[in-house]
C-alpha cells in the first residue's frame, strides 16, 4: 500500500492533507483496526476514526467507540494526542 508522507512539505495544501476526506480516513481506520497491513493497530484506528468524524464521516463515531472499548485509557490518550498532532500539522 502506498504511504502518504505528509511531513515532507511545509503546509497542508502543499502536501495534499487538505484534500484528505472522511471516506479516506475511514478506510485507513478500518485497515488499521482489521490489521490488513499486518498487526491490528487500535491506536491508529482510533486516531483515523476520530479524524474521519471531524470530517463528517457518518459511521466514524460508532467505529471509534467500538475500538475504544478494546483499548486501555493510556492507548486512548495516545490516539487523541496523535489526532491533535495530525491536526496541528495539517
């Protein structure tokens, strides 16, 4: 799977992050939750579902809550920090 290197550019418009929509973020969350690219990564899944919810994806909040039920408080905190960091960079 291709990786998007959103850190290679100074601004979100330059790196394309401004054009990432809720559907793509949902797909990334589903891939991370299911472990389609290796081991399931619930922290990444939570982060992507959180970002997708902010972009208006209809089922993102449901999936985020479902994943959160399987995570520790520390993992949820890390996912929220990662999402805030992503938003700050983009």
